[in-house]
C-alpha cells in the first residue's frame, strides 16, 4: 500500500471499532484492526487520528475515576505500538512537511514518563520533530536547550504536585530567556487545572495529549498565517 494513493473513506463501523478496541484496552485486537485497515489502503495519518482518539478516551476515563493508572500504561503501550507500525509508512511524508520542533521533558523531581512518551509518539506521528530531554529535568536545562535549539514549543510534563514549584520556576526562566515568543510554553499532567496554571503561568496547559498535539498544529498554522 502506498500513501500516495487517493484517500479511501474508512467505513464508520470500522473506524468506531478501532477506537473502541483501543479505548477498551484490547491490545492485540486493536493492533490487528489497525493493520487490517492500513493494509486495505486506508490513509496512514487518518488512522493515526483514530488511535489518538482511542487513547484520549482512556485519559478522559482516568480523569473521571473510571480507569486506574494501569489503564493509562496499557493505553500508552498500545499507542507506542501503533505509532511504531504507522511510522514505518510515514518517513518520506514527514520529511517533506515537518510541522515544527518540540522541546520535551519531565520536570525535576518527577521521574514519570508515561504522559510524556504518549505525547512524544503522537507528535512524531503528526510530523513534528521532538527533542526529548527525558525525566527529572532541571529548569535551567530547559532554558539552555530552548536557547540552543530554538524550538517552536517547550513542553514540560509534571504529574506530582510537589514538583509544581519546579514547574513554575522552569516556566518563568524560559519566558525570561525568550520574552518575545508567543504560545511557546506548554505544560501537561494530571495534577494540572486552571487554578494551578494561574500559578504556573504557562501559555497553555493540557491533561489530554491529543488536544496538545492539535494545539501545536493550529498554533503553527496561525503563525504561518
């Protein structure tokens, strides 16, 4: 199958099944359905959006108390395998239209990488270049790398409330280093909400990786304007 072929419209029932299999954490069946649809000639990037939707629904369920953290881990693994499979069909497409560059890392004091890795996979599959600094990243490192690499966005993950001070410090330091940048600093993590971000003062905050990816795409389109 070649992604240069005209797009075939995915039947609604097949689309719904893929999303449902992922959101219900049926790893083998979801990957089997993904590969079947791709081999039948359906668009690689469109299939990616449905994988993202399935993972997004798990995240929403977790926030509502319907899932435990183990479900997020499983959803992350399904997304990783889906991205790995779809990525093998995307390199030439991505190099031709790479959207932008994201500097990504988890803040100092926090060694969780699940949300960060899900976001990374989604960004890469959507055509972004990602520089991953890993976990337990000091605020100064975000500043140094932001100045060195000139990314379009600096995305900082934080899952622990006792690391919010470090998160706020990183946001402040990056902003002082790049005062003219608009919509540069994105923060994410299940400990965040509107009130907390009023303290952290990031340009945008997300608990949903799919929404963060969409924001990056829309913001860059707006800048190109």
